[in-house]
């Protein structure tokens, strides 16, 4: 199978298998799907991503190459402080130039030094530039080897993510499965270097597709593929749950987390009550429900803080990598006349759409409290 440079309606056909590689500024995010016989999408593999976006190329250019050219971090700091617009202009030149760099690049890339920066460069720096850049001291010159070194800060990691997703897809492959398709979308997918690197490594194993406008496709294409209401099931990228108190386990739970209720029950605070685990298949039309009883007789409301972590089996919400997303507050006053055990609260969570939805209700009947938990930038 070779590569293909245009989108295809086959991606919507029953049995189509494809991964969407969203190459943005901060991250590269990958999700894979297979269409069932009804044309509904089922997520296969697992959603993965990492910080290999084009912004990290810019940082590598500014913090590594530019610093090496000037020979002194203090000079770069002075430029950043006194003429930030000029530095931004230089980085913008790199931003534009890198989208024309090819995998087999054999020519230098010259970035003109803005006047405001040039005025701050002393004789020592100019001599350094001329010595490093074949007598050129009015531009920042990147040789093909230097360009490749900068791209190597993000491209190998991106290829490894795609490799990992292909292996996940292989695990679900059946004999009559359609060939896999790699769909590159997002602003960084405009890069010929990235396109060629993906095709060179995976062109024999999958069909590589790049829409004519991949930066627009991330809005209209990948969003449709990933979040279309017809999607039947997705795999949770994170473990989601809420903070609760559970029975204290001697020799397991730390004493610092021991909380004894007014009824004398020894509990452990900060326990992670799991609703779905990272990698689990989550139907988009189903809710997960857990039922909880308030800790104290005097409590007239209860708060549920929703947490996310990439760890599949967290014990405490204070474990490294656990992030609080939102809080659902339930008013207990309508049920205060009941015994404590009868003041139970049901917490519902729904996954697999563009946002996680959470709602709570009183078992004895009362006002439902609803909220939405939107993804943070790193989710």
C-alpha cells in the first residue's frame, strides 16, 4: 500500500479502519477507529498523545540554536527583555520556514536578523556569527544538519506514537479487516518534513492520507471522526473518578489519612473511587453510577471532586498525576429528616463525547444537581 495525499469517502464506509493523528502546536494526539456494519465508529487501540507539537520546535530553535549562535544566554535574555517583538519576528521566520523544510533538505535556511536585535549585537557576537556561518553575520543560518537536529526533537517521538497505535490496532485486526489508514491533520501536518517522515516509515504498512488543508481538517474532519454522536464506543484515555472516604485499612493506609467519624467509624480520606479506567472501552450512550452515603450527621451538603489520572489503578486522589477537574455539590437539606444511611447520593458520569458529563441525585428524591466537566488543555 502506498501513500495518498487527499481525503477519501472510504473513511466513512463500514469496516474502515483509521487513526487520526492530530499534530497541533503543543501536542500530537492520536485516536483510532473502526466503523461497524451500521457505519458507527468504535474506538480501537487507545487514545495516546504527547508533547511533540510544533511549538517545541520553536522552543528548540530559540533556546538551543539561537543561544548557541549568540554564544551567551545573557544576550538572549537581554533581547527577550528589551526587544521581544523583534525576537518574535525571528521566531516567526523560523515558524514559516520550517513548513517548507523537506526530509531530504540540502539547502541552508537563512533567517534575517531584525534591526532591533542587530543593534544589540556587539563585535564579539558578530565575529562569532561570521565564523560559524561562513562569513554571514546579518542572518541566522541553519544548515541541513542543524535543521534535522531541531526536527529530531519532535519527529521521532511522533513516529513512535504512531507505531504504538498501529500495534494497538493490530491487536484488534481480523482476517478480513480493511487496511489501516493514517490521517494527518492539524497545523503541523502542513510540514513536508513530517509528512515525508510518516510516509517513509509507515507507507508500506498503512495508507497515509493528508487532506489539502490539514489545519482546517482538524476542525471539520477529525472533530467529526472523533466526536460524532454516531460514535458507538471510545476508549478512555484516563482513569476518572471522585474523592471519597472508605474504611481505613490498617498497615495499608497512612495514619495521616485516618479520619474517624462522629459515629466512631475509622475511614481513610482521599481515596480514589474509580468510574472508568484508562484504556477501558466506554459506550457513549451509557452512564456509570456510584452510590455514596454522607460521612456525618451534621453535613447538609456533600461535594464530589472529579479527578483524572493516566494511572489505571490509583488508590488516592493525592497520588502523583491526579488532577482535579471539577466539583459537583449536592444539597442534602431535602433529606435531612431521614436517617444518615438513607441520605444516599447517586453520582453519574458519562464519557466518550467532547466533554465528560456528571450529575448527581438524591436517592430519596430531591433536586438533581448537574454539571459538565470539560477537558483541560492537556486532556
